[in-house]
C-alpha cells in the first residue's frame, strides 16, 4: 500500500458569472472582454461603457476562481483569476469550455455577426487560448497590457492567427509590458509571418478610454 497521496480528477458543474453592457440578444457585434488578475467582471466592464451602442454590446465573463485580494485579515475585496500553474491544463480546458458556454447561453439561437475578443493583462493569455482552442468563431483578437499565451505553438496556430486581425495595445508606462517584451512578442509573431498591429498610448497598466474608442470605433 502506497503512503503517497494520489490525486483524482473529475468534472463537476460550476456556476459562472458574466457582466454585460448593451443587449446581447439584439446586438450584431459583440466585444467579449476578459479581465486581468484580481479583477471582477462587473467592475471591469465599466471601462467599456463608452463603446456600447444599439448594435454593439460588451460581454465580460468572470474567471472561475475567486479569492480575497486584500489579504486574510480584511476579507473585504474580492477578485477573480483565470488560472494558476496548479492543474493548469485542466484549468485551461475548464475556462475554454466556460467561455464557449457563455457565448452559447447569451446568443440563444442566433450568433452575432461578429465576435471581437479583448484580453487585458492575465486575460490576454486567456483570450488568445480561447480564440485558438475554443469552439467559438472569433473575428478579431486584441491583447491589451499583456501578450499571447507563451505556451501556444505559433507554428501550429499561425494560419488561424493570420485570420484574427491581431492587435496589441500597451501603455508606454506599463511595467508589465516593457519595450523589450513588446518587441520580443513582435519578433516571435513575425518569425511565423503572423501580422500584428501595435497601438501605444501614454499611460500605464489600464484600459484607457481614448485608445479604446479608437480601437472599437463609434457606438
């Protein structure tokens, strides 16, 4: 008899949350926006209120793992995370399925004409994995304040990435996406002939309204 623990895995049902602005049932264009580490969907989606219109809605799913971001003493401020390195493959599969299920739930019998995915910070890696590994057809991928997931095989996914109108947005004072890191991402993409549009703005690690409106367009 082994005295070492054996970890078992099983699939269970979870209750996922999603915040929306606008009306997904009637909007022809969806922007699915994925928050960063330690954020909540209802707070994050407020940054996108200026781009909502009659034919455009914003859909903000929330990471399945929530935790107290203010430490063990206060227990007042809660945030969410998409994954950690623990059981990472299972967590990636879980959130890809959850994001597909979110689109199916909100769209009903009629999918929108276009689905744009924007991932911020930790959500950038999540967005790139979902766009390439999920069942949802994505028209445009924007990586903001982050980078495509480092573990994606660009040679395997190059053809799909070439169709996604890939855009990288970063603040000039973003401590997490330095010039060196941004240039490294561009070189990796160029090595696989994957075009990318890069937008910079004066600011730090945040969703800034001016570049957002320029990216999305008028409501």
